[in-house]
C-alpha cells in the first residue's frame, strides 16, 4: 500500500514486515528499489510504474539479496538492474529462489510472473560510483554486515538515502554476514550524512523519515546497539523490548547477534 509520497519520491509498504519499495522519478528515468512482497502489492507497484513510465527507462536497485527483496523481480523484466558486485556473484542464488518458492508454497500464493534471481546490468564495484539520470545523480556505497552484498544509494539533489535493511525504526540491526562489517557500514552511514545533504531516508523495513535528526538518531542507536552486544546484552534486550513493538518475533535474531558479536 502507499506509505509515503513527497515531491518525486513515492514509497510503497508491504503488510509483511513493513517492507518498502521506493520509486523515484527523474526527467528521463524511474528508479525503484526491491519490489515486494504479495502479488496484489506488486501489482499496485506495477500499475503505478505503468502510469508514470511513458518513454522513461526503468531502473531497479536491489539493496541486497535476501529473498523478500528480490521476490518481485520477475514482474519487471524490462528494468535495468543495479546491484553490488557481491550481489551479482552470490553463490547462493538457487537457495534464494528456493526460499521464494517455499514461501509461496506455504501460503498458497500464485503470481502472474515467474520469480527469478536478477541479472545485474550495472555492477557497483567501489564506493562513490555515480550514475547520472537526467536531473538526478545516484551515488552508491557498498554496505556489508546485514548481508555481504548490501548497497546504500544517495539520490541528489533530492537528498534521498536508500539504505536497505539498515537504520530501521522497527528493527534493530540484523547481523548476518559479519559483526565488524556491520560496524563499518554504520560508520559509513555517518560519513554519508557528512558528505551529502540527506533529507529523506527510506529503510528496507519500517517508516520513511524526512527528519534529519531522526536519521541521525537511527544511526546512533545502531552504533550503541552494536557496542552494547559486547557489554550489557541483557539490559539491551530489555530496552529493545520497549523500543520495538515486534521484538518477540525478532528475539532469535537478537540472540544470534549476541553470539556473533561475542565470537570474534
């Protein structure tokens, strides 16, 4: 469903895990992130794209390779795909497709397209790579930690940060690929805020914010969370229960974070 709309940014949010799909329009392109989840939700995004695309080129940025973020890929086969080098070289592509199939099997879901693992047209190799699309410029930063193939994107002059599964208001950090990678990526988020005039943040899950202080608060919370996993994880858990409405559903991820942080 429609979650946020301001100037050339429109954000759809799924009923599942509050997962977001952002759509940004420029003079010559439409840029989208991670089309997701349920068939009706993806059809709503398709309709919006068809209404506004015209002669423009459609680009999709895949923020990372978790199956819920690529599940809608088959619905937009005409798109030019942007993702990190690690996303392109993911050795577990078939496992991602198996997760999509298992989800659809479990919930009897039928789709009007065949899900596939995206083929990347523009591979992001280094931090700071840019892509100019008419009146906007995209700047990319690799963001490992949640997964090893994460990607941040800054869109200027709009001042939009697309962060994937980082800096959420409904989730604490989920560490999958590496504790120290995650720390480095959150430090990188701080540097991005210094280098770019970011005014709007779209997380992969949760609410969009157009308040710069809220963006910084999310960065600072992530830093504190990662540090406190090593020092007072029990007290941290109590605070997370109060901060995050759905903590019970995420508790196993917190427990895994504690193990990862303390196994270094």
